C-alpha cells in the first residue's frame, strides 16, 4: 500500500489519538478468534499499520474523511471480545478503536442513549441505579462495548425473556458514512435491523438508543442432575414456563462443569446455571424437585453483579474456561428444533461421544430458541467440517464460528441487501475488507 496516507495522517490528526508501536498494533488487531484453530491459522499475522482512537465526533469525522480521501482500509473495533475475527484488519490499514468514544449521553424512561464505545457493564450499572437493566447482553458484558455487541453479537444474558439484538432492543442508530465528507444517517425502528451483526462492513455505528427492561432482583442458582437428559428437560420446562421471570438458563453436560473451577461443582453431574426472579423461588424449587435436581449453589439477589456470577460460565465464557484447561478444545454454534431437540442432541452424542454438550435457551421473534455451543476436541479442519455437516443432516442449523465471512457465519439479518447499503455508505469499499464477499451483488 502507498504509505503517503501515513504522512497525511500524522500531519492532520492529533498524535495522541494514534498508535504505531508493534505491541499496540498486535493488541488492537486481535479478538478472541483463537477460540477457533481454523481462524487462528487463517488470520495469523493480520495486523493494522495504525491504531486510531478518537474521543469526539469531530475527531471521528476527521479520521473517516482522511481514510476515504486516500482509500485506506478501515476496520472498526469495540473492545475486541468477539470470536470471529470481526475486528481483525485482513488487509492492514487503520483499526478504528472506539473504546474511548464511550459516553452515556442520556437516560430516559426505559431508554438509554450512548456512544458506540460505551461498555455494557457501565450501561448495566447505570440502568440498574435508575430502576432498569439491559434487556440482553453477552457474557463479556463487563468489557464488551455496545457497538461491538450490536455489530458482532447476537444475544446472551436476558435473551430468554427479551430475545436477540433484532427483537426490539434498538430504538435508533446513528451511522457514519466513509466519505470525504462523512454523513450521519439517523435510523429508527425497523430501519436499524439490516445494520445489526454486520461486522462494521456497511457503515460506522457511532451512537445508539436502546430500550431497557425494568430492574429485577435476580437470584443465581447452580443445580445439578444425575443425567444430562434430566438437566435438559428441567431447563426446557423453566424456559417454556411464562410465569417464571428469568434472565439465564444454561445447561452443561459433564465434564464441562469441571472447567468452572471457582464454582467447585460436584463431580460427574450435569449442571444448570440460572438467573431467576427472587419472587419465583418457591415455584422453581418445586420444578427442581419434580426433575430430581439438587441445589449446588444459591447466590442471593444482594450479591448480584458483586464478584463472580453464574453468567461468567455461560455463553462463550464456557468456551473460555474450557480452553484455559484444554487449549485443544474448540466449539460449534447450533440451533436445535425445540420440538425434538433432545432427540437431535442424543443422536449426535451417540455418533460423536467426544462432543460435550452446552445448551443456552433464548427467544427470537418470541419463539423459543435452543442454542447449542458444544465443546469438541479439534483434530483437523476436515473433521470439524464433517461434524458440522452431520449436524445439518440431522436438521440442526449450524452457524459456523470457524469463518470470518459474514454470510458463511449465518447471522446477518438481510444479507441480500448489504452490498446495496455498503455501496451508498462506503463507495470505495474500504470498511472491514474481505468480511463481506462481493458475490452477493454485481457491479459494486
């Protein structure tokens, strides 16, 4: 790449906003794609030539203008907690680090307006002090940013009641275009949906307004069962019971709980991790007895968000704990059919006994979603692909976490429209290059 842009950037931007050191370039060009040995190999050595960290809208616009004028590849980063290489600059250039663009701008009645780099942990704390809480957030919420979550995430804690990022979470967005004179596009309602989970390929999300949920006093439970099947049936019963107010239902086949060292759970037993309204305690105890479960840990609502919580072992934090113990493990992302999920899980377990099941319950479009994030020993990419193919042959949907291609990952809302939007907002095609393949639309 012509290095003229480096000279221009140094001349026109505050040097305090720019980092050029090798250590910084390596740090800010990384996320958690190393959960996938496939991605770790494919993205090895992909680093930016500059890290830019604007603090104000003026600084952000200046940077976008320079990048557009000189055609410099630009990759957007929240706080690097994603798992698919979303923020890895495949073609070099600049990583736009939005972690310092992080103000909570306004608390409304059940709403919050924030800059894209605001951390979800701070947002959750701010909301709960005002009598609200976030509707959904990833297990990495203490460090993840709202922009990173909306552009690279899907759901998480709270999704069992409030759905995914597409289910009414976002009221409005402000999107910056990558042009010499950057425009600010304001979107509301359903207009925001195509921009969610697009890895920052079709515009720069700069500001967000979200809907909040009323604050609930959450107790945290870890309950154990002799067999995984019991744990699953208990979890599905809790998930389907609309009278129970819950924020989290996470099921783990043994030996997965053995990786959760801080919880010190009993050996040889399947575990369900729960966040449930304190007012539902007696009702939940009756259901637990019905499915012959045993209480292993109970944390009162007064201790919520104080120290280690059960959510620190759910969603992709499960994978994190497992890989700490065994770096040879990786994972899949699956959606089971709620009408026959246990049969699908059992069938694949018989064929692949090495698969360690991990289930998360959520809702999407008000329908129950049974998501699998099983742990699997990695041998070869070919064997991993064969395993995913077998799940698909058993009518299990696979969202491939071993690709950095947006379409292959299977989560974008309106993939056939993305190139049309990108052409308007990023006419030179320099936003997060290679993550959105050109095959969707010709002539772009």
